[in-house]
């Protein structure tokens, strides 16, 4: 949805490729960054925007954990 998010996703996937992950698309490139871009263009890499994710962190009730008011 934006160039900034594209760069973030490509950088993270590039790091994964550099650490030994297998490419998801056939490519002639040896550069991890280029392979990551090709994977994104092929639709093999997806991401979840944080504001769309519905992850709730459970709150632990404990008397010895202080709760701070904003």
C-alpha cells in the first residue's frame, strides 16, 4: 500500500534469504534483495498491517505487578 512498506517487507525477506531461506520463485539473480523483490512481484510474500491485526494481549492479574495510569 506504500513504498515504505514495500521496502520494509523486501528488506525483511532479503534478510531471511541471506540467512539460508529458500527462494519462493525461480530466479537467475544471486542478490537477496532482487530475489525478495521478485517474490513480492509474484505475490508469494504477504504481510499483515498492524492496525488490521486483531491480536489481544492478555492482562495478568497479580498483586505484585504495579499498574501505571497514563
